[in-house]
């Protein structure tokens, strides 16, 4: 997270904190005893939105998705239920409320991201020694874009190829194999010596080995006979796009010729990064 983010005091803004746990635990955020839904902090302008810097202090915790047993080095075992946090990290930053801006619409005073800037929470993949390139483009009609602010691994290299055009490059080393790193960024502009920031975007970069993802198809049918899948593998490109071809054979007696109809195909999608295997969030999905 940045040390400081800013928003004009008359503009609404959501700060979607990147909460990500590579081994699949559920991550929750709270401020004191109050849970922050989906780890999104919302600033909603109010009559008493005084300009100035406000320190935001919260805690991110990970919860197991089912009962787990932790064994300590001394052999002592503890059961942790899905209502108990395994660990917590504090998150602190300053939110600066700036003077009122004539328009809160992105692209006028506040910089607006343009394609191919990755979406907030996009998941990107790269591998050891392979340079990941993130192109960021932003524009503002009234203000002048002056800089890109970012956080992430220390050896990220930033270049610019014109106003509002930035590239971040990161080459992971072998120590980072199997890890996931957040990279967050905002674009800052200036007009009449007032600074304006775009929305905050964060992406997760997972460092995989040579075959980061494979797809396997298994089949079941109710009632039988069970169709036979043809194996498939799919390796995603750097933008995590991949194609899985689903092809199944019906062995004899051929049920299709006897009036069977395929009613549902249910996909469970998993991805694997080194040792970690994780189901995609919105699956199983019905097709
Ligand atoms: C912030 O999030 C809320 C709830 O998802 C949404 O209704 C609102 O439009 C968002 N505001 C902005 C400025 O994106
Ligand atoms: C999880 O652990 C709690 C406390 O030990 C126990 O009450 C509960 O039945 C367990 N749940 C499952 C699904 O094992
Ligand atoms: C910025 O200016 C361009 C060209 O004048 C216009 O097409 C666009 O709508 C403006 N954008 C905003 C957000 O006002
Ligand atoms: C990555 O580069 C380092 C230094 O050039 C080299 O020693 C290492 O074998 C490379 N690793 C992979 C997986 O390519
Ligand atoms: C980033 O932009 C450069 C220059 O326009 C282009 O050559 C490169 O392919 C882009 N990279 C990605 C990952 O989009
Ligand atoms: C620039 O800021 C000054 C002081 O806040 C103000 O008096 C002036 O009107 C502003 N100019 C423009 C063009 O907004």
C-alpha cells in the first residue's frame, strides 16, 4: 500500500485493498472491531469532509476455509476453525482530502486510466527470469499528468514513453519462484499547483514455473454411461488467457443415438503455481 493516497474532498472514491492469500485462505479486513466488507474502504463526501490528512489503520487477517490443525514446533496442536484468524498484518496509510475539484469525473482533473492498463485486481503471470511488462496509460483533459506512483517488488523498473504513458517491468529471480506479489499504482496530475490522483489499481503477479497451469477433464454422468474425456492441457499466456477445448467421446453403446441429450457441462477450474493449487473463485460453473 502507498504511504499516502489523495482524493478531492467532494469526490467519492473506493479504495479496494488488495487482499490475497496464495494458499487459498479467506482474507478479511477490519478496522478495530468493524469488518470492512470485501476489503473496500469507501470515502463518501459529507458536509464535514474537512481537508487534510487522515491516518487509516486496519488489519488484514486470514481465516481457514475449514477446520485446520496447526502443529507447533514443540508438538502442541491447535485446531483453528473458519471463525478464527490464523495470522494478521497491520495496514496503515494516510488518506489526504484535497480541496474541492470542479468535476469528479475521471479524465478531466482526475486522471483516467485507458486501455491497456490492467484492471484492478487483475492476476498476471510470469516466470523466473522472464520480464513482466505492465503498460499503463492515463489521460486528463484539464490537468497535466506528471507521474506514476507505484508500490511492489523493489527491483521494478519504470519507464515512460510520453505523457501518461508508463511501463513497469519486473524480472523475478529464483527466490521468488512460487510467490505472488502485489503491484499497486496511481497516476498523478497537476493543475494550478493542485495534485490529482487517479483511482488506485492493484494487480497480483504470480511467479510460476514453466508450466503454470494445466487443465484436466474428468467426466461423470447421471445416469451412466460416462463419457470419456480427451485430455487437454492449457498454458495461459502472460495475460492469463487460455483456451480449454472440451471434447468427450461416448463409447458404445452410443447413448447419443439413443436419444440422450447433454444437458449440463460443469467445469471446475483450478490453477497451479508451483506447489499451490487453487480453485478459481466462481467455479464450479455451469455451461
Ligand atoms: C464504490 O462502491 C460502491 C459499492 O460497490 C458503488 O456503489 C459505488 O458506485 C462505487 N463508487 C465509485 C466512485 O466507484
Ligand atoms: C471444527 O472444530 C470445532 C471446534 O473444535 C468443532 O466444534 C467443529 O465440530 C469442527 N467442525 C468440523 C466440520 O469438523
Ligand atoms: C476530453 O476531451 C476530449 C476532446 O476534447 C473529449 O472528447 C472527451 O470527452 C473529454 N473527456 C472528458 C472526460 O471530458
Ligand atoms: C535465471 O537466471 C540466473 C542468472 O542468469 C541463472 O543462474 C538461472 O539458472 C536462471 N533460472 C532459470 C529458471 O532460468
Ligand atoms: C507495451 O507497450 C509497448 C510499446 O507500445 C509494446 O511494444 C508492448 O508489446 C506492450 N506490452 C504489453 C504487455 O502490452
Ligand atoms: C489557481 O489557484 C488560485 C489559488 O488557489 C486561484 O486563485 C486561481 O483562480 C486558480 N486558477 C485557476 C485557473 O483555476
